[in-house]
């Protein structure tokens, strides 16, 4: 149930980000694209992101955590690439700036949805 809740929250956040940010384009259907993209994003964040965060720890310390924005943007780009090329549906991202802005919006909207629904972050991971 916690994976499904995380998946739904990420899907809602992705839909909001695609609506607000002009460089994020839904590919493969207005609902199927964000649903499949958020599924791939959850898998990427679970499998690859911890390794990347560990390897980039020195840069994160030097930049006081600002480099995490680039890691989140890279995870969005990777999830976009995988979902569009393997599943033929997802979210197309125009540039690195769009990916950074998208990761910020998805994080903020996810936090708001989690707080409004009463879900706790530690129960979702």
C-alpha cells in the first residue's frame, strides 16, 4: 500500500508540474504518460539515486547540498528517457533548467499532497 500511495502522490505532482512548467510535455496519453513516468521515477529513485548520492557526497558537502538539485534533475531526465523509450509514454523534458524546475515543483507538490492527506514521509519509503 505504501508504494501505491507514493506512486499516486508522484503522479499528482507530475501532472501539476506538467501543467505549470512549459518545458514538460506529456507523451503517450494525458493519463498514461504521467502514470508510467512516475512508476519509472519511483524505480529510479529507489535503485539508482542512493548510489549517485553516495558517490557525489564530497560535491554535496562542498556545495552545501545545492548539488542535490542536479541529482534530482538527472533522475527526472533518466526516468523520462527510460519511460519514453521503453514504455513509449512519459514526460518529455526540454532542457536541464526545465528538469531542475520540474524537480523543485514535484518535490513541493509531493510535500503538500503528503501533508494534506496525512501520509507520513517515513511510511512511504
